[in-house]
């Protein structure tokens, strides 16, 4: 059974990106929750999140560190990394992430990737039941 309205956490220090991502995700039927830092996201609790989309370059804990933390604490939780920096990102740093996107990214591609990981997770859950 597919969960209605999956919850997607957006972690980015850019308020304009948070707003546009909220609008995009809502229009696709998701419930977005925005956080201006990884620390604010962690304090909020992780129990009801289905997907995380996080910027890499943020003050304090960066997106790589958040992804690493999620892989230790909630390994089943898909994490997508996004960046506005166009320098070469080491391939090894994206290991463990469900996907990687450069800003500006294709909204349809991001939504398709989110849908794909949720569908895959739902299929795995059906096989275990």
C-alpha cells in the first residue's frame, strides 16, 4: 500500500530555494518541510520524514555531513544532494546519497528521482510483509 502524501525535508540556507522547492513538491503531491540548516532539521526530529533533499554548501553542518549522519541513523531514508557550486564534486563524496543534482536542476528530473526512490522503498516493504 502506497503511503499518502510522503513528507520531504528540504535543507538549504537559501530562503528563495526553500520556497520554490516547497511549491514544486506541493504541486507534485508531497508534504514539504523546510529547514534553513542541518542543525534545525536534526532538532525537528526525523521520525516522519520520507525523503531528504539537502544543499551541500551550508554553514555549520554541510550536506555531506548530514548525508553521512542519516546513513548511520536512518539508513533507509533517501537523501538527495544538491549544489550551486560548479566545481568538481568528488565522486566518493556522493556515495550513500540517493541522487545528486546541480543548481539550476531540472525540476521534473528531481521529482522523478524522488518518486523512484519512494516506489522502490514501497516495493521493498511489500516484499518484506
